[in-house]
């Protein structure tokens, strides 16, 4: 089975994605989704299952790291991940907008989102294709053999699957 060659998500592309997300009806939430994927390396199912209790420290503040619990991680392999400062800032903004318990990423109706919605919502392919010169990137495609897995093994730079 052949896989598409992964492409690098550069800093300028990340800035464009974040800029694009500011135009959505839920800009802070969408920015957090993008940063959770790009800066923390979370998969869509992990982003959908992430709860505030996994991010907050014992004092109830956003800590320096988050815990991805076994129950939401792929192959039940939980881990602790340091929080990038941009992600911490975005999480702080998001926390001010909604409940401080339960899912971090909520649908417009207030409930948790499904992984499929996490992938589709902030990255609407048609509009992003125009903005990125005809190519769109699914930064949440973390399949076996993807650029993401190679990056985690330190074989190549951080890459993400390209849809074109």
C-alpha cells in the first residue's frame, strides 16, 4: 500500500492556519485545536478526549505540562507532554470563555466534539486550499508510516500528510 509523501508544516504555514482560524465563528477554540496538534503533537481522538483535569495543575492553574491519559491515547499509551507557551496562552484564553471542567474542546452546543469534527472544522479544505496555493494539509493524520511517526522517531523533520 503506497502512502502519500508527507510535507513539512512550516512556521509560515502555521501562522497562516492560525490567521485563517481567527476568521471562524469559534476562533479561540480553533486556534487551540491547531496548536494542540502542531505544538503538542496530539491526534484528533486525543484532542476530542482532552479534559481540563489533564491540563490543570493541583492548584487549578494551567500547568507546564499536560497528561494524555491512557483512556484517550492511541493504544492506551498515555504520556506527559510539555506545553508550548503559545499553546498555554491559547488555553488560558479558551478557559476564560467556558466551563473549567469537562472537555477542553467543545462543540457550539457545549458538548464534547467527535474526532471527525476536530479534523474537519478548523481546516475546511476548500478555503484553505485557496489560501495555501492549492494544497491543503491534514495536520492530524498521524497514521503508521506518516511523517509524524518518522519525526517522533527523529528520522525526519516534523511532517504532516498532504492532500492535493
